[in-house]
C-alpha cells in the first residue's frame, strides 16, 4: 500500500510543478508565435511573403499544441501509474512466477515498455498521418510505417534487453560497486552505438548509396579535407519516401565516419548552400562538440549512478510507493521517475552550452568556406521549406528559448552570419 509520507508529497509536488512549468513555457511560446507570426524578422525581410508567414504560424501553433497535449498526457499517465498501486501488483505477479531476478527485471521493464508503446501509438499515427500529411510533409505509406514500427520494436527489445539485462546482472553480482561497472557499461554502449549506427542500424530503415552527383561529392570531400577530417564516404539517403523535411548530418566513429545528405536536401538546395551546411556539421566534429557533449553526459551519468547506489539501499524508497520488498529493477525504475522533475533544472544549462556550440560551428563554417551568405541562404530556405516549426520558429519566446532551444533562433543566427560577412578582413 502506498504510504503518504514526506517523500511522496515532495515527489508529487515537484512532479506537478515540473508539468505546470513545461505547460506554461509551451503555452507562452505558442501565444507569442500567434501574436508575432505574421511579422518577418529583419533577417527574413524580403525573403518570405505573407502567405508563407501565415502557414509557418499555423503549422507551428498546431504542432506546438499537439506536443503540449502529448507531454501532459504522458506525464499524467506516469503519475497515475506510480500512484495507482498497479506497479506493486505487477511486481508481486512477477515474483510469483519464481524466475531469476534478472529475467524478472526484464519482464517488468518489458511490460512497461510495451504498455508505453501502445499508449504512444495514437500520437504517432496522428502526428504522421494527420498533422504532417495535412501540411504536405509526410509521404510515408502505411506499409512502410508499420514495417518501421516493427523494426523499431525489435531493435529496442534487443538493445534495451541487452543493456538492462547486463545492468541488472552487474547489480546482482557487484552490489557495492555496481554503479561504477554500470557506468563503464554505458560508456562502451555509447561507443558501440556511434560505431554501429551508420553501418548496421540506419540502413534498416533507409537506403543509403554513394552520392550520385560526382562533382558535389568531390567538393564535399575537398571541404572535409581542408578541415582535416577524413571520412569513409559521402552518401545520399532516400528520406523523401517518408517525409519532405530536409537535413544533412555527420555520423559514425573511426572507419564508419561518413557524411549523409537527404535526397530532399539535394533536390531543394544550391550546391554552395549544401557545402555551407556540411561545413557547419564538420565544425561540430572539428571543434569536438560531440565529444564534449558525450563527456558531459557520461560525467553526469556517473554522478547519478553514484547517488542511485545509495538511494537503492533505502527501504523508504520502496515502501513509499507500495512495494513490499526491495529489488534492483523496481528501485531503478522509481529513481528514473523521481529524477524526471529535476530535468527541468538542467535544461537551461544544456541549452546554453548547445547554443554556444552552434554559434562556434557557424563561425567555423564561415572560416572554412570564406563565405557566410550560402549558410544564411540555406537557413532561410530550411525555414521556408520546413515551415520552421515550434522549436525553430521565427518568433520564439525568450523564456522558451532559454529552457529549450539547442540552437540560437534562426533570425539571430542569420544576423550573426551577415555580420561576419560585413566584417573587414584582418
């Protein structure tokens, strides 16, 4: 039976406060967009007509409301699940099966993951086949969507099963130092994913082939070479059979390092714009932004795991939420839920660092190509072709930007690039 003690009260208060803050920030951003959406920022003056601005505003508001409702629903379901007593019942049911503890944990997390996936299905369907299709972005067929869903489920079951099974086995066999060995497991897992993703995982969902435009391929490789970056190859991916959104990215580790261009990007952007976008992405690697983010994440996870090692030994953690006996898998799940409201505290710090990295990558692209105009033009085109969206709209509220924006607002980035172009040569 759930105990109404100080820990439970503190959790509920913090959880609800986090929900309300997120809802307030999203609502503030949507209202700000609707009030200012008809205006073109100075960096976009003369580049967007009234009809396009109106479409951007409506699309951003609709996707914003959808994401807000989805977030509130997810948080409410999680809170109800934790307070309902269903989890202790599930734990008792699994214990009565009298199976090994590691397998018990996998059944526990597997049941929660399956239920979460089922509850998320209506949102995925609505977002893909209603909202994105209404605005002309989604091109995916039901057959491809269902195939993707099956692949994602199998891949998640395999990877998360291996990770969680290994974690629970470590807790069982190294009860005093499990936090350290688990951290090492996370490090190896992250490195393995970086290496495997471009070669084994991404091709499960899309067809990758060497870039057909030989002239562009040579220009891309020459740009990477000037930056001192060696890549395994330059590829194009058939992203257009799922969505009309555009993108390019740099991925891989060691010999699997590669540059990937969406076919939608190749069809809609000029060569100089594509090279400028890639110079920006190369900048992230050359300036070690990916490595720095990964190092920060791993250090934070080490601190969290160390704190978790103490928390899992506290009987109050289990009794408060109605569990009669402690177990590693229940403790890890409860800690993940208890820490969720605290994420809002770290969001601004992560966003500030990420925005700084984006500015540095823009500066690197300018230094590498000697031009800022192509990247500014690419950003304008990306905004227009993708109707921006709530997380990259032309009029974000400053508070929402402070908490959530991993990139500087588009108008601010373009203004900074144009200032670089005007700056006299040293």
